C-alpha cells in the first residue's frame, strides 16, 4: 500500500498487470485488501447494523463492502464531502462525528441499543474516536480497529458493555509472515 513512483516489493507480493488501462486500479488493490481484512475481522452477518468511522478511501471501500455483505451501514466523518460520497456509495445514514447530537442521533436510529459493529478506518493519534465507537456500539458488540488511532482505552465502557475490541492487521493472512512474503 505504498504510494510512490517506485517501490521495492518482495516477489510473492507482486502480480503482473497485463492490460495497461488497469494499472490505475491495480495500484490500489492493497487498500481494498486492507478494507476487506477489516470486514473479515468483524465477521459481519446479514442484516447487522454497522458503523464505519472515518470515511477516507479506506472507509469508503469499507462502506461498500459492508453494504454488499447485506448490512445496514452508517457512515461517520468530520467532512461533509466524505459523508455525501459514502451516502452515494450506499451508506444508509451518515453523521458528522463532531455534531453535538451525534450520540443521541445514533441512539435514536438504533432503538437505543447501539450498532452491532463499529469499524474504525480513521487515522488520528487521538483515542477519542475509539471511546466514541464504544458509546455507539451495543452491549456485547464489536469494535474493529483498522486505522491508525490512539489506543488509550477507558475500561468502563468496555467492561459495562463487554465489547470485543479487535485489531485488523493490514491486509490479512500471510502479512508479516516472512515465509509467505
């Protein structure tokens, strides 16, 4: 998932692209694989309500994958253009993360139960996004951390709700395994 003109890649991680018109799309396959690994870690089920926090490229792909998996999808971000894009890609609802009514709106939308799973695809050194995810996730729900966020976790929401916190390791099985790579 390097973004550069020239990248040195181990031979097992290289695929030849025969059609030059597909090079643009092939260049972002790793980003898609990272989003897909987050979905795999979440073990989403048909009909679940999923919140995707952080709607950059990774979040947008995650929205599409969750929607295609048959989930009700809620997109959350700070930027209006990202919210609009997520809605155009299939998000059922979108919310601004810094809205004063965000948590109340989410509670109302989910019948005051919370979402089944929250996938965090944002990048920020702050831990506040993780705490916000805990607030909107239901009791015994899941929070999957895909993005690079602060992990100064508060125990109380985890303990009270018995939320499972999962980390998604890059793009899946074989990653960081020298014998595979």
